[in-house]
């Protein structure tokens, strides 16, 4: 009985984390990121005369130092062309500088994707260990029960619990996508706020070095925010976002290609400021909309099925313990007490407590 109670408790605690469902979801994310990396790698292969393997190697060469070197080269060109604070020269050289910025944006996109890929791979490895541990616990549980009951033993409650667990896995897979999308849009909101705030600061900054640093931070923040929104949309392909649509994101990414020259030209600076202001407001609105929609639909369904699982799990334990007691009279619990109705209720309370602190 001690071994049975220990295994049941461990199974229950791990199942609350749903490692199998989370692992499936994480592997799916990893596949999407890998596909995006391959797509950009193919683009590099076509446009820059790299072989595919050279392009792959180039991805892993991109680090903070590499990105800083690219940005420094843009700054050097702008200094040599005397573009800073000269609207006329800024307009004259805008396409040349935009092309340099396009390269920087593409390299930074690769860097962000690869960094995210490494994070998700690490997450998947940890989840795989949890799933394997849970499988071992299931095997231990089967061994214990087979020693007590014959192979023909079956339980309607156990069948109902399996059905509820399968239903929960289906719901949870959907909730995981929503949870991740919400986290991504929340992060996007923070980045968009940083980008808009820094763009406003440029107007009152006279030092050229500080201006360049600020505008680069704007570009990085707005790009990362836009990419996070795209990732959120890819997680929920059947959901039509009312804010930050794909068309809006494409337009935004086009605007930041020209921000190094836009900051030199008053009218374009003001136009870009309105674009970044609107984007900041719409990312916040999107994050709020997704959170409210999930809370009123999927999350409510999850709470209901979790409650049913807790109740059914407790019933199954009560049934098994009563049957074990009949098979082995005076069997004791882990605390040394004889199994009674009170101890069965105590186990039920334990499971209810685990659910309430989930």
C-alpha cells in the first residue's frame, strides 16, 4: 500500500503539468522555427550566391558581435556620406542605406530565430525526461496492481478517467497554443513600447552617436515585436486577429527599413512616429483581446474537466484501496495507520488540494 500511494501521488503531481501534451506542442513549435530558418536560409542561398551549407554555417556565425559589426558599418557609411542631420543628403542616399539596413534586419531575424530554436530544443529535452519518468511510474503502477488483481480486473471508473484524460489532452493542446500566443503578444507589447519611446527621444537628442544608438534600438525593438506577433499568429492559424494583421506587420517591417534616413527628415520622422504609436497601442489591444477570449472559452472548459478528473481520480483511488483492503486485510498506509474511510477521504482531500494550488 505504501508503494501504491507513493506512485499514485507522483503520477498525479506530474500529470498536472501534462508533460506529454506540452512536449507535443513544443516539438510542433520547434518544427515551425526550423521551417522558418530553412526558408530564410534558402533565400540567402538564392540572393547572395551561397551554397545551402554555407548559408547554414553563416546562421551559426551570427552572434552579438557580428550584428554589432553590421550596425557599425551602417553608422560609418552614414558618417562618410554626411547623412546625419541633413535631410537632402538623407533623401539622396536613402535606398543605399536602406539596403544596408535590410541586411542587418535579415541577419538579426536569423539570430533571433536561432536563439529561440536553441531555447525550445532545451525545453523539449527537459520535457522528454518528464514524459519518460511518467511512463516509468505508469509501469510501476501496473506492476503493483497486477500483483493484487488478476488480469481480467477492470473498472468503469478507470475507463471514465482515461476518457477524461484524453479529452483534457485535446483541450490542453489548444490552451497551450493560446497561452504561448498571449505570452508572445505581451512581450511584443513591451518591445513596441520601448521602440516608440526611443523614437520620441530621438527628436530631443542632439548627439549623433546617441541618435544612432537610439534609432538602432528602435529598429531592434520594433522588429522583434513584429516577429513575435507573427509567431503568435502562426500558433493560432484559424484565429483572425482584429489588431496587428499580417498586412499591418508587413507594412511596419517596410517602414523600419528606412528609419535611419526617416529620422533626418521632419515629415517622415512624424509619419514614422504615428506608425510606431499606433503599433504600440494595437499590440496592447491584441494581447488583451487574446487573454479575454481564452479566459471566457478554453480556460473555462479546462477548469471544468480538471475538476471532473480530480473527482474521478479520487473515486478510483478509493475503489482501489477498498479492494486492496479486502485482498490484504489490515494493510497500512504510509503513515502506519490502518486503512479506514477517513484515510480514503484524506487522500481525496490531498488531490483536491493539489488541484486548487495548480
